[in-house]
């Protein structure tokens, strides 16, 4: 999970008064690339005059750079590339807020047209130094031009775009292996939010990415472009376009592999810990001058993160000079100077643990890492970046119910990875505040979903484009709808079967490879056929049900032994939506209730009969647990004779 809702709220609130931004025209003569010498051990190579290079720079003859005017690049061209592999060699100098990167990566032409050029982007405070093609062991330098474009995919509000001329067109579906060298500074910047009217303090709370001596915090595409990307420009003043772009790219590139070698220069005490894509590695430090005082001794610290699938995320990197401290139960590991907060976190964890153990298994798959950092929270798998203060444990419990779920359960399918965490949060609310409170929270999430889901019944009106859960890239689907789907499955197969299925599924990497395996595990645990449900709610997006009570017919049963035998109530429910609905139906009289369930396919009606011992007062269809296009509960008063 990667929080973006606070930033979205800021952007949408201010976006109504924003001034539309125009892409800056390319200069007639693009400037030559430039950088700063960060850490160069190659004393045999002499940098070209007035053209300093990164630690990874090649001789200037291998760095062609076009002086031609940069032709207009279309958004279609920018959106045509899918990154399928990253191999990053990152060199940091936190004392100067600098980085230099040698990036080897593979991109695929995912469009239907050949590409004669490629457009790649990095942050506007970084500069391309060279680009080359790798093929069969040979490296061919490529000609490129560089210019700035306006885009809020980076915290500066701009990106530095390299437009590469290809020796041969890249055919649709074909891939190309590239090597890029680039360098520059990354300091905290909130230009994009201030540009649309955000107060500086509020903007700084949302845009806190930077390289600095105390901490390096880089969250990736949508926050800071510290690695090569390709996307059409998107501005925060343009509704949710930026966040839709981020989600689409995360989904499109989730199968990409990523590998990182990290080097950090330091003076004095070395940095101790690095987090990359939610994973933690210690930094191994080597001092360059063992005879110098510790405060003055320079050195380098290194860490390597093995190649893994990227998953549904943008690459994030955090470096800190603190060593993590684990709680006694090893459930959480924290990096904070606010040690007075730790007892309350430990108390909150002890409260939440029994629920997670009951539903997901006795022990977590990993430790939850919590990095104390001011600003709006950020989460990447089992890494939580948040301000840590001595907060009351009851306030922390809902947060930790969600975040600890990522330590207990992980999936490459974002609707399960995030949906389970949201579902566990609802279960915690139910356990601590009651079922009605949980349903109210679910209903709040469903209200947003109802606005996003297509209304397929309106054939003569434009239809919003929905998203199946297996292809979801908007968090209203992979969080809100997923939690609702899991809540419905709980009602259909019962708590015991769902617990068994979750615990079977979470420990099998092989199971997670198949997007339909979760259905099969649920069917194995419940001994039920669930294809009807998954077809409408997971594999396809058929919108939401639209239910009404078509008729209610109460009939008093003959008395038996001088006592009333009660009433038989026939209930017919109409579904004008596309998605099938399996809803609870309740007959009530005061505190006396009798319940059943009814399954109504799209555009049809279904009926059920409920035997009620007393005199019925009302019939309730849906208790708020089934998402609908409009109301999520329907009541009909009865006058029984």
C-alpha cells in the first residue's frame, strides 16, 4: 500500500482554483548534460572540460548528445513504453543531497505502432549524461536531446526528458535494453502543490522526499522521479489524472524485476539501515581513513537488494543513520528517537495480534518495520513511514490492524494484498466497537465506490470505465471494493471457511501465481461453488446491484394446539443492476428477528419465504454489507391481519 489520499485531497481541494500549466517549449539549442563529480575512483579517465561526470561516467566520446531542437513528443509516444526490468547502481552523497545512478533497464513497446524514438524522464533537478543500447554484449551509444516538461509526477512540478533517436524502429511488442547515466541533487521541494495554492507548511507535509544527512527518503513515481520512467505529463489541477496514471503504471509494470546496489558516502558515523521497495538491509560501512577521528573519517557504506518482481508499487528508497529496535515479541521493528512512544505501540500490537493470529495464522511472515518520519504517512508492504509519538494505544490499534496485516499476509495481486488489510481493519472495528460500527465504516467506503462504478443500466448515457479486481489500479477498487468483496465472502461461506482459506493461501508462493487460485482455495475450504460470485465481482466489473423490494406477502399460519403457528412471509426482491447479489433478508418485530439470504442475478427477480413466530412489523433487505448503486438497506413496513 502506498498512501496517496492526503495528497489527493490537497490537490483536489486546491485544483479548482489552479491555473492550467503549459508544457515549456523546447529551446533551440538544448544545453549539454552536466553533473557533479560524486565519487570517482577511475583516476585514468579525465573528464571533459566543463563537463563533470558521475562516478559511472564513460569517456566523453561514448556520450553522443544531440544539439538538434527537440521535436514535440506526443503523449501517445510517452505512454508506449513498459519497463520490464531495472538494475540500478545508486551512489548517494547525503551531505550534498546528491546522487549518481547507473541504470540498466529494459523497455517494451506496448503500443501498436513502431517507435522511432523513446522519451524517458527523471526529476528536473537531475541531468542525463549518457544513454546507450546493450545488445549481444555490445554497447552502442545513442544520440539524445534533453528538455524540461511540466508534470506533477515529480515533486518539483517538472521532469527532465531525454528524447532518444533509435538506430532502427522498435516494433510493437519488441524490447530494447538500455543503459543510462545521470546525476544531480534531490532536495525537498513542494513546488507542484504551492503552484496550485497550497500553504507552504501544508505542501511540505505532503512532499517530504529528499536526500539529506539525517535521512534519505525517495518514494518514486508520483512523488520524485529518481529512476527512469516514461509517462504522459499529468497535473494535480486536473482532477485525479495524476493518481490514475500512477495506478496504471504500477499495474502495467508490476511484473518487472528490480535489483539495487546502493553506495552511500559519509563522514563520521556511517548510515546503518536502508529500505528498498519495503525490504530492509543493513548498510556495511568501510572507513577510508582508519587513523582519522571518527567525526572526520570519510567512508562508504553499501547494501545490495537482490532482484525481485517489483509488484504493484513504485520503487521507494529510505536510508537512515539509525539502527532498528525490535519489540520483545519481534512483531515490529522501529527506527525512532521518540522512545517514549514505544510502550504504547507495543500495547497496541498486543491488542491487535490475537485477531490477526486467529484469521491469518499464528505467526507473521515478516516483521513490520516502522520508520519515524514527520509528514503524511506512507506504506510500502511491511514498511510503515509515519510520525511516531506517544499516542494513546486505542488510536494506534486501527492503524496497526491494517499495517500488521501486511506482515501476516502478502500477495502479488493488489486486490488481495490491500483488500485483506482493509478487511482486517473492518474486523478490528467490529471486535472493538461492534458490527454496526464496522458496517458504517464499510458503508463510507462503499459510497465512494458507488460514484466510481459504472451504472450499466443507463444504456443511453456515457458509462464510466470500471475495473475488475484482478486488473484494478485505482485504490477505490483494490481497497474499498476488495474489502467489501471479502466481507461478502465471509457472509456466504462463513468465518471458519474464510479463515482456513486465508491461512492456506498466504504461505504458498505457487498458489499466488494464478489469479484464480484464491477462488479454488475458498471452494476447497467451504465445499461450495463460488464461480458465480467471482465472475461478477472479481474477474469482471459488472458494476453494482440495484435492489428494490418488489413485494412482501405475509400469510398467517393455522393455529396448532391452541397456539399461533406464526406467519410465513414471502419476499420478492428485484435487481436492476448487472452484478449478482447474495443479500441478507430479515423479518423483524421489536427485538424478535428471523433471517435468510436471497441470491438475485442481474436484471432479474428472486423470492424467498421466511417463517416468523411472532407478528411481523417490517422486512429489511440488505443490512449495509452488500454494495449497491444507491441505498444499501431497504425496509418495508408490514400490517399483518
